[in-house]
């Protein structure tokens, strides 16, 4: 089965630094997502992206966050100035359709630790 | 807004015994319900979904789930657990009204004891 790949698997950064989390969605998928899970808490929706623009974002996705599809294959999440509370596992996902009954394909995640 | 509750942190079961992982949901409109599984160092993998029709849904690896509208539940079941079923299981819901986002629970760690 095709896979979504995420790099790096672990990222350690200092508070206030910028980080970029990278994802390569499945090649024929058109809809892309970022989710995150803080340790012990629910998996939370951050943002969805289609046709080179954000289609939906959550309350978590403030001005410190941005997403980009720079080259037609990668899908990135940037956090401009990281905070301690940004420490979490970040999951990228993609789907071929945005119908509400369509399943998502997830990457294995990037564990972000902000010190 | 849609939400999911997975009340147990960890489910321990002996190999060969039935496995149940509980999930209740809240949503506007009709629910689309999903179960995903995460094995170590892997992404969340789709197991099964309920859209409409038969309340008992069959999925991958011998898993099934039962949709119960009156109890707003979608419990995951497997008649005979294997050690290889040890993983993290996530329930998720989308609604037919409102936003399009998929709402997850916090996940349940399943440990199957040989």
C-alpha cells in the first residue's frame, strides 16, 4: 500500500526557534492535512490544504503556523517561533477525496521536542 | 463540534480472548465513524469505517465494529486477539453537518498477553 512519509522522525529545538516539518503525501492525492498529538491527549486537527490554499484550520493553527506545498511533492508545516507547548507528535495525512466518508492515509509522525 | 471519547487508557487481554476497545462519539448530523491503528514507528493505518447501512462493520485483520446510534457508540471488537494486535487504536468521527475535520480520541493502548 502507498505510504505518506514524514521527515525527520524526531526534531529537538530550542524555544523561539523556527522548525519545518516535512511530508511527502501519496502521489495522486490532492488533499493534505496536519494533525498533532500532545502526550496523553487527543489527536488534534490543525489544518487542511487543497489546491495550494488552506481549506480549513483549527483554533490551534495561529499566526505562528504556516503550511506550504513548495514543489508539487512536499507538504510542509512551519512553526515560526516554537513554544514549549508545541511539543507533540505531528502527523501528516493525505486523501484522494475530501468527502467526509473518505479515509485518510497518515505518515508515521514527527516527534517535536521544544526545550 | 464533533468529538470522540475513548474512556480507557490501556486494554489488556490474553491471547485468544475477545478484544473490545470502546468509543463513544458526539456529532452534528449523521456520523461517519472510523477506527485507525498505529503500530510502533508506523503511521495511523485505516482499519474500518461506518458510513451507513449495516450496523456491524467488518474491517482489516479480523476486526469489526458495531455502530449503536442510541448509545452513540462505535466499539471495536475482535473475537480472538493475537499478540500482533498489540498497538495503539484510535477512534475518529466526522459529521455530515458543520466542518469537515476528523475528530480523534486520545487512543487506547492494547496489550495482548501471550
